[in-house]
């Protein structure tokens, strides 16, 4: 069994990646393996099966049995989830091959239960740690390697976690004002969107809705290596109302124009980082539980630290859902008639009026 916490994250990552690997190594469907798209299974000629199953409801796997379970991004899961996962590893062993549970993660926070219970209390007779960095992966593009190495100049903690694969302690986090809540029922014309373009980095499309003056957000697209035409195809498949505002990364005017030609109400977002963050920090964010990449980004989204100084800007890494959410909420608020936005700055010496903008 290959699993992630939710179906959308599993489909967008591991399910797609494994099929791409089979294609890259020139294995042919029908000849070298059988693909069951409905049940998300890949069967080899010898009868071995890879089954791709989300654990959004652990009760669904109670009767399943496997020799091997591969859990991607174990930090998405709860201890209870892993209890049910372990109980599925009960098929008879084959010869000297031992059943096993494989768990992968970035050691983001040394205080996380995964680190405390599975790493620090490791039993060498039953378990092992495989510590790898990007230099152990020959398939990564150089642009991504460069991005990881550049973290050394941005933030020592991020460099330790994401480049060296060592545990860190999350500090100077930007957003603490969020919770997990299902995206509410809504009218289509009340929706608005944020879109952060990427290629080597993910393109991120966030859907936003405000109810009782509270913003709700959910992740619709979070995928790397999408051309603009592929991105538009993904958006078309979601059957979105093209008349809703789509606040896009203003650094990509050609891509915005292509979206407009495809019928979308694409608008260049206000990318004011400090003002945008200050605005979002004053709201209580409600993040849909299916937005796994967003929920992974937000607790690690932090201000840069240079020496002992905390800079008033975020670390530019794993921030694509955060950027697109900021584009949407901040720009949309400025476009509402009569909206007042409190900009950055103090309130002494007559500065209050200089730090308010009536739009």
C-alpha cells in the first residue's frame, strides 16, 4: 500500500509520479503491468500489487492486509492513523523478506511526535533511519538544488531542515491565526481565487470565500512542471466560474494574458508582501482539511533570520499556497468598495491617518 493522508494529495503526487517513472523507464501498460485506474492499483505479471489508498478515514483499511506499506509525508498523519496502518502489515512473509513500514518526511520540528516517538526512541533491532539529502537524488533538476542551497543565505533553520535533512525548531512563524474547517456551501459568484505561477516550483491555485466576515480557503491545484496550457486544462477540468476574479502573480503578465484569452477574469495581484501579510494576519483563516500542501506550508512559513535579527520578510521556500492565498485575500479586499485597509506602520506622531487607505 502506498498512502498519503488524503485522496487529492495522493492523486496529485505519488499516483501520478509512479506512473511517470514507469513511463520514463519504458515499461508498457498491458505488457509489463496492468493499471486499474478506478481502484488505483498497479499489478505486475508476478501478481504483486501496488495499491494507492488515502487514509482520510483509517476505518476504511481495517480489513486490508499488506507486506509493505509506504507512507509519504508521515507528518500529515496522526498517531491513531499509524496504529491502523501498522495493523494492515500482516500478510505472510516470503522467505527471508521481512514485512515493513516505510515512512518518509522532512524533520521540520524536533518536537513532532514522529521525531520524538520513532526517531529518538528507535529500536535498532526493529527499525532503521535512512537519512538523505538532495545530493543523494540524481533525478532532481539543478534549479531545485540551487533553491535548496540558497536557503543557507536566507535562514539557518530552513537550511538545516530542508537542505541538510536535520531536525529544526519552528520559530518566528508568520501565521498563527488559522484553523481547519470544511469549505462552506457558497454561491459561485461569491468566490475568488489566488494563483501563484510556477514550473520547477508548484503552481498553486487557492479558492477563497468569505462567510460571516471569516475567510475560508481551499487548495485546488498544487503541482509542479505545469506549462500554462496544462494549467488552464487543469482549471477547465475543475469547472470554475471564469467570471470570478482570479488574482495572479503580477510578475507573469504573459501568463495572465493567456488566462484572459482562455476566458478567465485574470487580474494582476497586489504583491505587497509586508502589507499583504499584515492584512492576512488580522484575519482568522479557515483552511479546508483536504488542502494538504497548504497545511504543510503554513506552520513552517516563517520570517527570515539573519544572525540575531528577525527580518520583516518571509523565507522564500515552500510558500506557494501562502503567496496565492495572500494575493487573493489582500487584493480582493482592496477591490471591495468602501474597504479600509490598515497598512504597516506605527500610530504615533500623527501617523495613523498616513497608514490608512480608503478604497
